[in-house]
């Protein structure tokens, strides 16, 4: 196959005649191509390449119109069918050959989403990180009390050598062996690696080489972050034997902070919901239901006290939802703040990595360690982090959507959180968003995901995934092959329009308080790249197990009489790169709610 310019210069009557013969044999009209050598200086033109790809007919276009919701006349269909092989089919050559090109996972699209540039936001004016002044408690005698302590407290015990990293690491390893069978939150235990790192931390601390609050602290990562020599399976059957040779950027930063990796944690296969090749990850507070996903393992393991903290990821709710379900603090940073090299790509312009912890301040300690430029991530941005754990919240303007607070999924816990902020001196400000088709933004998610996993869709490996229901990745990725490129571009333009609207709202208020599972805000804020913090502020009673999956009569969910008590909380949305403000407000809500220290029964 030749390029257009070469074809125009070299192709003669013989090539044109062959093309005509091919079309006649296929029962089509003769394609429109050049029939003589091109005049010198003539530019290249569409519709002048040799025919390529499968034959199509007017009937093909008539059927495709139903899928794309466009309409052509019979004359237009005949023209489109006649010219398809010489105008547009060649765009498939990259995939189908003869000059096929493999696109390695590390190759990101040329177009990079930069939410701050899109709306002209610079982020905080200063770099500041002030930890809380709370007095540290003495080391408990009960191992379970140690396991559930926040990182702020564990760090004090380790720094003062009241607790060794090796003892704490062995404590968590023992809890994983004893308790995780009911949760299925751990894919790989990294025992030998963890004990070696813990002993190293103890030696360094004894020698006066303390690295900071994460030094010697055992943690887990969602199993889509590469770990050298340790399996990284993406929770999916086709990759269960995958062993990377290098660490992900975030793992390297945690290693530099002295943290101790004890476990690779479960995720719904290819980062969707909570079912992986080892089964479904369950909620420690209600073991009859899934932990929600896709950061199911980080949510469950952190809530159950199997790790001190964890790293999750979010594309469209995968930190927010399991944090809500499992009652942990989930921080989704601004898009671009945390580097993603070495992390599984689902969507280049949407994926974010963030901490899942048992307290809000813990989340900020972890964010500080993992944030920073990443040469391997084209979307990575240097940004200042301004956080003062001792600052008050009086005077802050908290935006809320009045209609959302009055209807599902909002609860009395959501409404109480807003009232508590008023009592703390915040000003509640009603705000509005235009009623635009926010779900059209999902065109970006589906298109990018289908591109990221093109190979396993085309070669059939996606068929190995356990979940083959309509709302699971296998079906969605197959369907995405039929998305319109035009609609993708229009969805991208709608994304910018939403970004400008969010910027308008956040000029009027300092942050937003929203029901955590309000679908509009999950979709919009993930696309605009704004940071969010989900924090437990109360409890609700549920009469049935909850699920990430569409209702399936073949798989009825358990019901409970009397209803069961489970955690509930709100989500705070901040300005771009302003995680510090939502953390201050989250800490205030945590204190006034008084529920953060309550543990799941049995764990």
C-alpha cells in the first residue's frame, strides 16, 4: 500500500483498471480514483488511495445508521459504499496491516487533558504542610487496637521506638492470614519483601535516620501498580501470571519514604467493580455484600485493619464508592498531581491514584509522599500542596445542591454533615449546575478503555474474565468498537464546557459538599479532574445488600431483618490542586461526627 502522494504520482491506468475490476467483481460501482498520472505540483487528495479493507454495500450503511443515529439518502449510501475502501478504510491499517504498528502500554495519546490550563487555574499560592498537634496516646496492649490506629499515631510509636516496624509488619501479616479469607481483599502477600523492608526501617531509625511519618509503616497497593519481581495481575484472568521488572512511580516514592509494602490488594477485573479472578471482595462491615470497587481491596483491607493505609485508583468512582461502603477516608487527588507511570491504564485522561486511610490526616500524609512530577506520565504536573491540620474552617463557603440534598442517594447523614459545618462557622451556599447530558461524557471513558485493552478484545482474551454480564468490561469494550469518533470529539468539547462550569461554581464557593454516590458529580468531577475527599460521618441502616452490578434476577441480593448498621459519609469536592481545604473541612467533620474510630465488628 502506498501513500496518497506516491499513488498520485505513480499510479496509472493499469492500477485504476485493477481497482475497477475488483469493484465490479464485488458487485459495486467503480470506485472514484485517479486514472492518469498526477500533474506535477497537484496536492494529495482524499479518495485517491488504492482500495483497502472489507467490501461494504449500501445496506451496510443503512444498518450502521441505526447504531449511529444518522440518516442518509439511498444516493448518499451508494456513494459512501463505493468510496469507502479508498477514503476511510485505510485508517484501519495501523491495526490490520500491512504496515501494522503495535502501540506499547506506555504510549499515551498525543492529546493531554490539563484541567488547570483548561480553566486558567494555578492552584495554591504557597507550599505548606502542618501536621496536627494532637498528643500521642500510649501504645495499647491489644494488637487489634494497634492495627486499627491511624498512621499519625503509628508514626509516633515507631519514631519513638515504642513499636518496631518489624513487630507492626508481623502483626498485619498475621491479621491478613487470619481474617482475609472472608474478605478476599489480598491478591498477593509480600511477606519476605515486607520483613526485609521492616528490619531495614528499624535499623535506620535506631541509627537516627528517620525518613518521616511513613517510615516503617506497612501498607498495601491496589494490584494495578507495578512491583518489581512481585505479581501485578490487574485482577484479571489474562494477567494473573504477570510479573513486572520495575516499580511504579508511586511505589518508588513510598519506598523512598520508608514505607513497607505488605500486600497487593484486590480490584475488580481491569478496574471495574469488585469481582476479580479470586472471587468477590467483601465489605468488613457487612460481609454479605461486596466491598464496592474498583478499589475494593484497599477499601476492605484498610477498614479491617489489615494494612495501615492503602493506595487506590479512580477513573469514575473507584475510590469514592468503596470508601463509602467500607467507611474509610478516600482521597482522590487532582488529576495530574500524582504520577501514574507503572500503573495499569484504563483511561489516560481520567485515571488518578490516591490514598485510602482510616483518618483524613493520614490521607494527607500519604498524598504528600506520593505527589510530585513523574517523567513517565505526560499528564503529571508539579503543584504546591497547602495543608494545615490545625487551621479552622470558620468562614469557608461550602456549596451544596439543594435538590440533591432532598432526594436519594442523600440521607439524614448527608444533611447532618451540612448542618454541622454551619455550626462550625461555615457558610452554606446553594449552587446549581446546568442540566446537560453528563452521561455523554462516558464516551471518553469507553473509547479510551477500549483503546487501552484493544489487544485482549481483538484476540478474545477478554472472554476469560469471570463477569460476562451486560455491564461488565467484556461487553462494554466490544460495544465501544462501534463508538463514533465524531461523538468522542464532541464529548471532549462537552468536557471542557463542564470544566468551565465547575470553575464558575468554585469561584463562588471554597468547596462543595455532595452526597457521595450522586452519579452526576461522580461523572462530572472525574472528567474535570477536581479533587474529592470521602469521609465517614455517620451510619445508616440497610435492609438489603448493595451491589455495583446492574440488578440480575438470577443473582438476588441478601436481605436483612432487622436492617443492618453500616457506615455512611459525604464527599467534599475542592478546587483544582486544593486538597488542603477539603482535608481541613474533612477533619472538622471527622471530629464533630465522632465516628471515625468505630471498627467493623469482628475485625
